[in-house]
């Protein structure tokens, strides 16, 4: 029996899965009843090219302190993706995993994605426009905070709780692919990556052309 066939047979028997023949999905804690993990795996395989998962060793599904402490549904860390087993739907899990695949590729192709400064300049330009919008709406905001491209939990909470995503959606329409893209430079890229594969790549091209260029470049690069 071939090694790959043996691994796939073993995974079926243990209710674990394999993505793109090399990424093992470990189910640490049970998923909701009737949750279709096979559908999740098949959709990701159809959507994301295999070479964009080369740096991912494993996907762990369950309850993890690293998720709870940061109030996250998923994260990428040290070659592995961790995602909660408390999934609302298969599509939510697909979104989470593809979003974290984007962060893995940020590390793999960091120079290609960020070295020329195109994405950062695009992101900060949009942050400045959002700053102007929020000021006109009466929010007391600091330009220093808005022109910092790194993730800040305080800024994240400001957008999430003080502004609120209902208003933020309206303020960022046509400016960011989705409101969460305003959170930080890395989330701006990841948000565009996710929408490129799962939603409308043409919309990403219109709204965030620098992100589109980089995602398209690593998608069709020669391996």
C-alpha cells in the first residue's frame, strides 16, 4: 500500500482528515452534531492551491487557551492552524482556515508581499480616509493611532465596541473589502486573501488593487 493511501486510510479510521495530502487535521474536541468536515476539506482543496499550504503542518480543531485568551476563533502559529470546534457552520470554518492560510503565506512570502511597500501605502491611505470619516462623525481619534499599521488591541476594541461594526460597515464601504480589514496591515492582507478565494476576486481588485496583485502573484507563481 502506498504511504499516502495508508495515511488516508488511517485518518478515516480515526476520524481525522488530511488536506492536500500533507496537512493533517486533528479533531481534539468534537464538532457540532452533523457537522460535515469532509465538505470543509473538499471546499478548501478546490479553492486554495496546494502550494499555498506548504508551510502548514497541521490544523488542530478544539478548545485552546491561545484562542480563549485572545477571544479568537482561529490563529496560525508555528506552522499550525488552531481553530475552535464551536463552529456555527461549515462555511464559517472554511472562512477561518483560509484566513489563517493567508497568515502562513505572509511568513513564507513576506518579502514578495511587503518589501516594496505597496500594500502598506495602500492600507495607510485608506486608514487616513477612515480617520477623516470618523472625525466628521464626531469621534475623537488620534492620527498617530490611525497611521500605525501594526495590530493594536485597543484600536481593535475601539472599532469593534465604540464605533461598532454596523456603522463601520457603512463607513468602510468601497474603502476596505470588509470592516475587519481596517484592523491592521496584516489583517488588511488576510482579509483580501480570504475574499479573493471565497467571494469576489474582482471586488478585491477594485477596492484593494495592491493586495490583489500580491495574492494573484503568489497564487499563480511557478513552483
